C-alpha cells in the first residue's frame, strides 16, 4: 500500500535530528540583556542578529506581548543602544 503524502512528511520530520532554524530560535551564545523583555518580562521574543550601518554587530529584540524593541551590541553588557545610536543623531 502506498503511503500518503502527509505520512511521508511526518516520517521525515521525526527523523530530523535537530529543529529547523528560525529568527526566533537563535543559535550560538546568548547576548546579555536578550533573555527577557525589559518592559514586561516576556521570554517569547523575536531576536535577529544584524549589522548597523556603521558596521557594529547587534541583536534586534522585539517583544510581541508589549511591542518593546531594543538593539543590543553583541559585545555589550546587556544595556540596549539608544535610539540615536541606531538611526543616527539627526533622526
């Protein structure tokens, strides 16, 4: 008897050794300050590693619960960057 399409997909997913990556499942070491939302304390955050226009490497953190957004330098101490450091002083 032939397997149905859905059964084959489930079988492949069960064999997968590790979860697929996503922007909400960061890999590598954590960046200080990005474990929980600074405003509401939620831990279900979206984290995106990116480079600013000046070349600094940061993690953008967005909280879907309260819509707080912060940028943390990868080599920082857990204090988010000021808005002026992100968009420029004249914005």
